[in-house]
C-alpha cells in the first residue's frame, strides 16, 4: 500500500498520528488474535468431545436396538432450542440454553416399561448432538474472526507501519534538504552583499 503524502509539516504530523494509532493498536490486535486462536481450539475440542460422547452413548444403547422397533417415533419431539449470545474474546458466539421437548402422553400400563427410559435416552442423545453442532458453529465463527484479525495484524505489521515510517523518513529528508539549500542560498546572498559592500567602499 503506497502511503499518499505531501512534502510539508502538515502531512508529516498527520502521518505521525496515523503511525501512532497503528503502533498502539497492534499489541491489542495481536493479543486478540492469540485469544481467538485459543478459543477456536477449545470450541473444536469441546465439539469433538461431544461427538465422541454421542458415539459412546449410541454404542452403550446398542443392546436396545431390537426394542426401538416397538418405540413410537412421534412420542417425543423437540419444540424449541434456546440459544443465547455469549461474547468470547470480543466476538458474539452462540451458546446452548434449554432444549424443550414435547412428550406425547402414553399409557405406562399398556406400553413396555422401558418407554420412559427410551424418552430419557433420546433426550440425552439429542442434547449431545445439538450441543456438538452449537460448538461447531462457535468454532466456525471464532475462526472466521481470527482470520480477519490475523489479516489486520499483517496489514499493520507488514504494510502500513513500515509504509508510514518510510513516508515520514522521506518527508524529513526532503525538509532537511530544503533547509540546507535555504541556508546555503542565504549564505551565498550574504557573501554577495558583503562583497558588493566591500567593492562599494573601495570605490
């Protein structure tokens, strides 16, 4: 990125301000980036753990596979999944609240005794599945924000800060050269005046 500037004091002051803003913001952005990196890893690990728990639970209830044929599919349904927003490293992410179920009434005397356990098992399995998905989405959002923050860190660190520093150097060098030229020309003028005065006094 080429920094636009003019060879004057106003431009020098403006570039100095812009440089300070970026130099002050850089450590904060770097901290945010590392915090997001850590949170992405945590969310992914939690999602993986929940998927593993779900698989373990499915294996644990595998012995009931034959009984599920007797279970009525419409007996339990999810009516609402409550999500709320939680800020993590300054980023809004989803968090799982309550999962609401609708359980159709059934006659416990007529239906098999394990129906109540079946409802509890389905609640547990669905909670693990939904929670895992929420953590996957959380990881995706955090990772997207981390990438954006990394881009900004790189922009400041590798492009803008060096660009502003180079522009400031050029302006300072130009102004020094101008000052030296001005001094030299005023010296020449002074010497010429002195010489003219000397010649006039001789006449």
